[in-house]
């Protein structure tokens, strides 16, 4: 008869705490790559990328510059002329997914 093992979880947050340093590295890498790939005019857009720790193994990469969406996704000028997208965050996210695996 095979041996039977019984485990009691005494610290349910231990798995999250174990991967927190790795998740931090992913968030740091993502914000750094987005910063490096941003188009540079005044530097505000690049400086706006930063990571925020929301909890154990929960991080968000944000940009507080109000016009980041227009640069990232492109837009149409009032006269109808399209302005092409310059997706710094999208490219950084793609690179992170290739390097680290699937990210949400």
C-alpha cells in the first residue's frame, strides 16, 4: 500500500509571498521597458511609467500622464488626419510575455 501524506496549510498566503519577488521583477521590467521605448519629446511620458504594489504579488504598471492613451493607441486630429500609434507599453508587454510567459 502506498504511503499517504497529509498536509495542513498553516500559512495560506505563503505561495503568494514566495512569488512576490518574481512578480516585482516582472513589474519593474515592464515599467522600465515601457519607459525606454516611449517616444521622447519632453520626457513626461517616459517618466510617467511606474509600478505600484497593490498587495502581495499584485502589481500594476501605470502612467499618470493624461495623454498617454493618444500616444499609445493613436488618434484622429480634428481635421480628420490620423496620428499613428506609438505603442511603447504594448511593445513592452509583448516582450514581457515572451520573456516571462503569459501575463494578464
